[in-house]
C-alpha cells in the first residue's frame, strides 16, 4: 500500500495544503478493514494508493469553503465520514505503483466521477468494479458520487473526532 496524501500537498481542490503533515490515520475498525482490502488487492496482483483518511473538522471546513457542493463535499456542520476516521479515498495500482485508469483524477468533482457513470471505457468500468469489489469484501461501502471514496457502514455509530486524545488512539 502506498500513500499519496493529496491534502498534505497543493495537488487538491483548494490549491494549497490543508494538512501540516502527511499522516494517514483511521479508527481501529477502519484500519483493520483497510489492511484486509490491501491483502485482497495484493491477491489480485494490485496495490492500493491512499489519497486521504481521517480529516479533522477544520480541514473539512476548508474543503467546504473551496467547494460548498454537498454532491461532492460533506457539509462540515453535518459531519463527514472522514472526520469520524472511518473513510478512505484511494485507488488501485499495478505492482509497479502506477495507478490504474479510473476515468477521472481524484477529487474530479464532475459527473464522470460517479461510480456508475455511463459511457466510461470498458477498462475504466472494470477497474472501478475491481476496486469496489475489493473494498466491499473488506467491509467498506462506496460513495456513488466518488469512485475513490469508501467508508465503513453505519457512520452515525462513530462520533466526529476533533480532540487530540481520540486522534492519538487512531491507527496510522
């Protein structure tokens, strides 16, 4: 598994880093599910590239300010699955680390990012289906609007995390 944490760089929808450090944290249940997904990807001769994991509420607000569209960005007042530590943004890659074609880039806030967008080339549809299958087998559910976004089921069961003590208990 590789990390390419987009929000620790300027390569994101805000055009500036919103994280001070490139560290991916997850709730322990999400961490276990991600490790399972990585095993499944490896068995399929693929690897995962993680773009985002836990997102502090302040970072969620910055994203909302850059694009206040609930189709693609969770309203920070309602809470994000990322701010609960139970969501990941990721893609599949070949063993070399080269990402598989997915039809759009990460955070391409457009209809072609929808999981089931019609008219995508067959290879892109197959790659998205492979990612969705791996993640589903590992216990994740997908966001139909973003091919890269997966979260644990029942997000309401997990509180929004915005305190240092709880963040410190998350799994890197």
